[in-house]
């Protein structure tokens, strides 16, 4: 109890409150701009977190990502362009509602159920994390290896693309992580005599390049999205309570699915939204209404993607294994601030954990008033010319990556990763898998090599221990899943739509 | 930048072989069976396998069909390299020119490349760099280079 109060005191510090408010507005604006994703919003925040206190730094990441995931619904609903990939699953549905003149209902559902999903997800984090921490204390390098590997396999499943290309992207990420001397033997690898490469590839320049610079590059070769006509909105939250009562069951299902997918290492908000929308349609009493402006799927998927955001912190905090690309960034910030992820975080640093929970709840509560303001100003924000925003993003990429180490080499890295991300995206190679490979490469290798040395090159201990055998089974399940889908499609003699890969 | 799967798969095979070959030449740790070479060789062979499968077109059925694109002249795709060129410019020019001038050039060039009119590009290039400098230099204490034009603060 004293620790809860201590946590509340940490959050009530003026710098933390200012950080929450400022990053909330930032997240709302960036998330609502098409092409600027929640991951990118978070990645560009990292240089700023260097100069904040640990709690304030975590607060900016949590708040900005939660806001950006919600506000990605706004352009999806009004322009049929998802602001973030996590909104893509139900963009058509929301836009259909807008065409029926019910934009308020669609936006309100996005806001209301995002907030509920965020809060339920946080509660699951509060309940689950300490319980799992007990289990995690007995984990050895074998379990950590499988967990990290499972995370990587999940990252390849999330991608709505060819699973082979996803695995190739992931391997490429692992290969990039090999660069430098950060390996168990301390041997410089693939440095080609460049001293800047000795320390390895920093994650932040890679992230900024892949998610932000490549977006600027894409803007160069695509037409500008249409401008939003000026419009007045009625009451945003008017019918949400009726919807909550009517679709109570789908809402809870969305929350639960979101939580489960969030907890899986490697799978995040995008996958949660797709899966929830699909389940909603499958179990609905009126599946024929889906796609024509029916709020049911919207309710479930909106709750789901925000719920997954909170529960995605479970593997990150416990094992240092990112739940998605956003928590991949968060883990970097946690290490930087001395809050090294691991089960002991919950016993030795309980007040910081309570502060983190409080920030989550707070962020989801202020999401409602701020979100309403954002919706009312959306026509103003979305009118900002792309030719004015993208140059600023590019400049931020340059300065931000320079700021991470006061090193100009990072600026070159950002540019190179921008090209890599752009080319990969264009050819159907999912970039999220690449990023998770880079983030987790040294962890996978460390645990793999250490385990092999411990067992004298024997693979049996990898599958003999009870927890590691379960994790191994899950990993191979994820690996063989696409093959199963493929065979099933063949035997059924028909082809599923592309979404089949994500289900 | 559309590349056929045969080419991108082939590139992966070459990259994988180089990784495996480079990895195999790494010095082993005396007295240990597994050393720094194991992981790159494993990844390299994985990449070779994936590359071959991609080049053969396996797994294509999972991909979303591509949207038809408007025809563009061949140089249109090269515009995508503008951001990279500007970042390269930042790396080379920020020390001698200073942050303010470099940033102004980048913002101006990027805005024009995206089709902004001069009435937008010029004010943006004049206003944004000082604001960015203020935020990063004053608030975040990033040592941005002064170069030819020092900021008044």
C-alpha cells in the first residue's frame, strides 16, 4: 500500500504531469496524420526522453503511444486512410458509418472503447505481471532463448504478407544485430574496419529510419491524400453507453483477445485489431451487416488494439522481450533509465511499477476529453499540407538520431535504414519483423550460445525442461502455422483472402 | 523500387552466403565448440533457404494483391532518394555550415520536392530551424554545431 502511495507521489510530480499532457497532445496529432504511425511517434520521442526523469520518460512513451493508436481512427473514419496500421482493420467499417452520416458514432466508438480497452488492458497488466514474475524467476537461458525466438516467430505471423518473406526480414534483422562486438565472445564481426560499427547498430536510428524516413520517401512518390472537408460534429459520446450495453459481450471479447495477443511476445496492436474484427464478424448475430457501417466490429476491434497496448508491456517488463515495435522502443528507454526489465523489477522497484500502472490509467482517462478536442479540431489538423509536415519530420529524424549519441554516423544510418525500409515495404517484406530481429538479435544469440555451452552442445536440455518444452512447442506451432494454412487451403480447394494469414 | 521476387530472393541468397562465409572465418574461442561463428552461419543458411523459396515464388498466395499504380516516367521513382540525399547532406554539411543553415536547406529542398509552393517553403525554412534549434539546443542540450551562423541564444 505504501508502495502504491509512493507510486502516486512519483506520478504527481510536476515534470511527469507536464510530460503526460504534452506527449498526449503530440501523440494525438501525430497519430491522426496519415502515414505517421504510433511507432514512429514513439521513436521520434526517444531523444527527448534522454533529458527526462525515468518516470517522466516512461510516461511520455505510454501516453503518446496510447493516444496515437486511438487517433489513428480519426482519418480512417473521415478519409478512409488509417492513421496508424492498428486502425486499418476497421477503416472501411468506420468510413461506411461516416458515409451514412454517423461520423460521431464511429469516432465516439473509437474513443470510448479505446479508453475502456486501455483500462482493462492495464488491469490485466497489474494482475498478470506480478504472478508471472514469480514464474519468471525460475527461468534459465533455455527459457529465455525460446521466449525470444517465439517472439520473433510471432512477429512473422503478424505480418499480413508471405510468411517466408517475413522470416527472411527477421533473419536480416538478426544479421544486422550481429554487427559489432556485442556478442558472447566479444569478437568484432562484420565491422569492415569501420570504428563506428564496433559498438553495433543502435536500435533507435534503425527504428527512425525504417518507420519515419521511409515514410517521407513514400510521400515523395505517392499522391497527397485528399483534404478533409470542414464539418461540424454533434455530440461525440451521446450513444456510446447504449452501444456499451448492446455490445457488451463483443467488447469483453475484444478486450480479452487484445490482452492475449498483447502478452504474446512479438504480436501487437495491429494483429489484435485484425483478429478481433474477424472474430466479431464470425460470432456476430448479423454478420451480413459488417462492412456496411455496423458498429459491432468497431467496438470489438477498438477495444482490442488498445488493450493489447497495455498487456504488450507484460513480456517487455518481465523478460525484456518486446510485445510489439512500440514496446521495443520502450525497452530501450527502460534500460537507459536504469529500470532494467526482469522479474526483479517488480520486487525491488515496486513503486516505479505502480507509477507505471497509474500513468496507464491516467493516460486512458485523459484520452476521452483530449480525444474529443482532437476530433473537433481534426478538420484543422488534417488540412495541414503534407509538403509542410514531411520536411519537419525529416529534420527531426536527422536531429533526433544525432542526439542519441552526438554522432553524425547515426544520421547516415538513419538514411540507409530509410532506404532499406522503403525497398522492403515496396516488395512485401514486413519491416516490423526486421526491427524486432534487430532489437532481439543479441538477446537470442546470448541465450542460445550460453545454453549450448552449458549443455556441451547437446540440444536435449532445450526441450527437456517443462517450461521450455511448452515454449518450444508454441514456437514450432508458430513456425508451421503458415504451412498448415497452406495445406488446408489446398485440401479445401479454394483460396482464402489474404487476411487468412493473420487469423 | 519494385523488384521481382527472383531478384530479391537472389540478393538474399548472396547475402546469406556472405554471412555464413564471413561467419565461418571468425576466430573460434579456444576450448569452446560454439563461438562467435555459430550464429552468423545459422542465420546465413536460413537466409539462403528463404531466398531460394522466395525466388521460386513460394508463399506468394499469402500476399495481398498489389494495387494498380498510375504510370510514371522512370525518374519518378528516384524522387524517393531525395530524403536520403538530404540526410547525407546533413551529415557532411552540418559541421562546416552549422545547424541553422543546413536545416534551412533541408526543409526548403524537401518541401519543394514534395510540391510545396514558395509561399509555404520559404517561411517554413526560415521558421522551423530556429525553433528546432531552440528545442534541442536549449531544452535538451544537444550540442548542435554553430558553423557559419550561430544562433543568438
